[in-house]
């Protein structure tokens, strides 16, 4: 029975959506997390305080609560728009959109701390040297700091991606039709609860195993001394 449902079309569609949720949510998390990390290191107290507040709020509340909040945001803001143009939030914030908001914005808080730690790991002497040759703060960050911080940031980011693969199962509470939701829909009709849960678990295991293998390869690659060469070339070409 498990084999029968392992490649069931509905299950495979849920699997694809799980991969899409993971990829897009991590992209949101990494991009916004980098911005938050740079804000946290800003010389302006208001900017750094805003980053600290965001991280405190999104790390301090459960992801499940955040998902439910975004799914029900229409209870607070029924419509959005200006002038004669207005749109119902219920049309805008679909289960998929709520899932991406919840997963992506939550991930950004964790990525902000990871990126900030990576930036802080760069020797301050190199930053001062970059400024002494006339590079602006933005150029120093782009050409000197971030390329070196990259080596520190990648391994924990891979861990976060593996965690994201599993966290996508939480969106089943808002009916986003990912892997677990599809499995639940099927066993709600045929009552093969254990079999469908095993199917979902096998796919999660397969995905996390592949992701762990990629993580292992990345860690070995980053540990290779030759990794420093392209970074050095990037800086010298700046």
C-alpha cells in the first residue's frame, strides 16, 4: 500500500510544492536576512534597533503562530488599496502567499544572525585597509567583507535549508497543499492514515538526505584551501 501511494500524482504534486516553498522561502530569508544583518551593524541607532526588534519578534514567537497570523490577516486589514482601487486581502493572501510570508519572514530573522556572525568573523584590519585605499562602506562590504563572510555563512545556511524542508509541513494547518496536506487529503478519503504518513515521511527523509549530502560536499569544498582563490580574485578585480 505504501508503494502504491509513493508516486501517486497528488503526492508528487505536493512534493513539488514543498520544494518550491523551500526554495522561495529560503530566497526571501537569505535576501532579507542579509539586509537585516547589515542594518544591525549600522552606525545609526534607529536602524540597528529596528533590526534587533525584528529579530527579537520573529525569533521569539512560534512559526506556527506566524503562519496562522498571516493566513488570517484579513481579519485586521480586510482590504488594501488607495483611491478607487481596492482589493480584498483574502484574494491577495492565499494559503500559498501566507506560507511564503510566514516561512520567509521567520527565516529572515535566523539568517540575519547567521550573516551578522559571518560579517563579524572578518578581520577588522582588512576592513580598515579597504577604507584606507578609498573604498566606501558599501564597496568594502560588497568586495571585501561579504566574500569572506560567505565561507562562514554557507554551512549554517545549509542547515537552515534542511530545517526549512521539514518546516514546510507546518503550512498544512492553513491548507497550502504541500506534501503533508496532500497526504492528509488522501487519507481523509480512504482512511489509510498510517500508510500515507509513512509515504510523506519517506519523501521528507529522501529530501533531507539529498540536502545533507549537498551540505557535506559544501563543507568539504569550503574547507579546501583552494576556495580562497576565487574570493581573492574577486577582491583583486574590484
